[in-house]
C-alpha cells in the first residue's frame, strides 16, 4: 500500500484499469490524484466521486498539460493507450500518437522532477510472447523481443519500454515496467469513448464481448476453433499489481502482472455461456490473419519473488462478478454502444 498524503498522477485514469486503480489509491488517503484522460476509450462516469481526484480532460500529449504537471509528484501511473492490436492495425498513425508519443513526451516532461519515487509504465505481455500456436510456455520477463511483431500496438509498447530504459539511464527517471496480460472485470464498458474506425471500437476485448453477447443470448464468436490461449487476470488483482510495482518494484525492472493460468478462448466462451445461462451455440469463425502469438501466458515467478504479488481471483469467481456488474449496468453500456451503432450495423438491433 502507498503511504498517505502522496501526490499521484494517473494518465488514463478514467479508463477501465485506471478507474479501478483509482479506487485502490484512494484507500491510501492521497493528498491528490491528478487524472489526465482524453476519454478516447473511457467515460468520465468511471471516475470516483472523491475530493482528492482532480480530472483534466485532455491528452497527455498536450504541451500545456505537460507544462502544468505538479513539480511535487511522488508517483506516476502511465496507463494511456490506443487500445489495442486491431485498432492499431487500422490506424498506425493514431497508435503512434496515443502510444509512442505520449510516453516520450511524458518522460521528457518528468525527467527533472526530483520527488518522483516511481513511474509505472503499462506495457503488454504480447510484445514478448513467443509466436506460436503449437503450445505455449510461460513467458519470462527476460524473453527475447522479436523483430517481427504483429501490430503497431505491440511495437509502440516495446518502444515505450526502450524509452523507459533510456530515461532511467540518462536522467535517472525511476520507471518500472508492468507487462499486462489480458485484464477483465467490472468497469470495462463496450463502446466507451470515441469512434476509432473499426468494429473493435466496440468489440475490443474478448471477455466483455462474450459476456454482453451471452447475456443477450447471442452466439459467441470464436476464431480458429478457440485454440488461442490467454492469461486472464481480474482487474482488482491488476490494480494491486500496479501498486506493488510502484511501492516495491525496482527502477528499470520489468514485471509480468499475470495470473499464470493459461485458458483457451473456447474454454472462456463455454464458461461465460454457462455462467450467463446462454443457450445459443458458439459460432466458429476463421482465424485472425495477423495474430501469430496465438497461445500465451505469463510467468508469475519474478512478480511473486520481488513484489510479493500474486493474483488471487479465480477465473470463475471473477467472471461471476463481471457478469453481475454487466447485468446491473446494461443501460449505461448500451448507451455507449448506441453512439457507434450507425457505423456498426450489427449493433443496431442489439441497442434499439
């Protein structure tokens, strides 16, 4: 847990992971939590109603915002991103603007801040995962980085790690790199934010897509027979892992924030259908032509050893909570989806 009366910046704090992190941070009675978020893929309703939270609706690329960052920041969580692989393939320039450039400009603005204890950078486990459908082994933090990554998103995330290393070695900026696995849980709103050019603006993560469609008794779309595997980590565990990176992580180190459990997409679909009582059969689809690291999960050894972090929420329990939350918030979710319905014809009937 963080010490009390800290001043904290959360970039992307209105997003799914960021808003769950805020709830954990507020429990430590901070002096102030400054949230900078342009609401590209988030909603302001996600922000906790707390006097310690100060919200700036803007991109962290904005020079005026960077110039006005408080000089006495103690912790920074850099979570902003252009979400995710398929959106980046559709618009690589937007990915560069909202991923690579945000990191470079933020670090340049922070390099002379002398009260920073840690800057936590949100990276992605898919950047170093082995390119395989032939059976995965747990990805270690020191795994080699391929020169043939699958998307601009993966490229920008690993470039952010390179900038993290550079600003530590050149300017002593105390960055810790947190490699996200596949986060799921309450607060992930389908259709949140602004249109980003593809159907993945709405259907942008597998778990909330499956849950929404299951609750509507729609067929869950499963590509390539569902043989792809992911490491699914509950969002409250992820928030605790981020705080562990800030309080116990070594500057310059990288840590997997993972469950360490490999789950096939078919297993996920079947479990969601069971829990949501969806009678509609799964719809099998063709494989995605860009995804070569189809089977992956993260090693938890280093995070457990150095951070004392272990994800504690079993998948079934986390899905039950997420399904309950989705049921309770269907109206809000569908109002977000409705903003994009004219661009995604398949949404029209669902949100009418």
